[in-house]
């Protein structure tokens, strides 16, 4: 069964007093992704009411698109992760070996595609 689509859900814990800086950085990153990554299917940031947690929902058609994204946003991630450390990363799909290795560096939990479809 073959399905190259990858969905990623990232949780970030926003440091106390860092919400406005975080939101500004997130908006800059999202704007960059929208403008430069035509293959990225979805890239959405969600912040809870308390302003201390964020979930990022991402969708890519394949591992090549994911690797393009990682290379594109890599420089911006360092400063962002200083004020909002990565708490968890869930990867849904079957990444290439190269992508799986990079994702493992973030502590990703990878769940391989088993069955189903998306439209």
C-alpha cells in the first residue's frame, strides 16, 4: 500500500511572557512558507486560550516537500525554539529514510501509513 502524504503535528510550549514574540515569529514563518513552498498543502498554527501552548499542523504531499520545508525554515527555528521549546512531534505517514532521520533528530514519533485514503 503506497501513500507518500505526510501529516505532522508539533506541540510547542510557549515560555512565560513570550506570547507576543512567539506570535510574531510564527506569523513570519507562516508567511514565508506560504510564499515560497508551493507544495506544502497545509501549515496552520493554533494557540490555546492560556497562551502557553501551540500546536502546528502541517501536511506535505511527500518527503521531498517536507525536506524542502525543513531546509526553508531551519534558520528561523532556532530563535523560535528558544522561546517555545518543542514538546512533541507526531508524524503520520511513511517518510523517506532521509526525512525519517531528520525527524528523529527532533524526537518525532513516526506512525507509518497502514490503510485509508484522503481526498
